């Protein structure tokens, strides 16, 4: 939680990379269930209920609840539950953990560490497909799919998103391909395969 709530985003990204690259899904699930339990105890304290805690834990938890008294702990618990559910579905670990970190930071609204953007619109672009060759799996996995996932995530969060892309039909690669094929750059622009 300290890394999720800290301003050091590089350390958070490194921690997510290290945890996800371990591919230890059972270990990550245990860690998430521990986090879920911790958040439930914090929720009980936030609601002035009695949580079964040791003195040292209670002091630490009281400090957390006092510092983040506007945090939406119910939404945090639900985000952790969703991450645990995605572990069983063989979803990409980096995506699960990054989404969870973003959600947890966002649910701490009202604090100075919120990731809420002051901007009302989000523009997302992807790398330009080269018109001198055919689309292949590398285009999808390396350029279009990550941008599309991010755009869909932002739309899911009810944000105003514009996701656009173009093509590089006037680039040097087109001219070189046209010269090799002894034709014009205009005729080298290959359309996408039709579904006829």
C-alpha cells in the first residue's frame, strides 16, 4: 500500500514488474487476500466499529484511517476482489496489478495523492501502421492492442476518450517500396484484406 499511495511512480512500476514477472499466481493471490483483509479491518475502523487487532496493528491502522478518512474503502475492497477473480482467468499479471494500483489510488480521492486528472478529455494514439506492408500479429500486440485496452479502461471509468490512429502512406518506406516494384507510391498503399 505504501508504494501504491506514494508519489514515487517508478518504484511502483518496478514493484509491479517484479511481482508480475515472478508468475507466482498462488503467491500473488495470497498477497491480495492479505491486502483485502487489511482493507476490511481499515473499513471497520473507518466506520468506528471494533476490529480484532493487536495494539501495534491498531495504531498503524488508526494512523492510516486518520490520514485517508475520505478513502472509499468499499471500492478498494471490491477492486482487490476483482483482481483476485482475474487471477483465475489467466489474465496478464501486469494488467491485473497495474489496474489494481490505478484503482486503489483513484479510490483514495480527497487525498493529495489522487491520480485524478485535471483534464476533462483523454487523447490516446497508437503507432502508425506502415502502408507498404500487410498487418501482422506484431502490429496488434505491440501497438494497437495496448492502446485499445487503455482506451477501453478509460471509457469504463466514464471518461471522455478519443482514440485515434492513422497510416504512414506518405512516408519514405512507401517511396522505397514503390521504386523497388517500379510503380507509384499511390499504388503501393495496400488496403486491409476484405472479409468477402
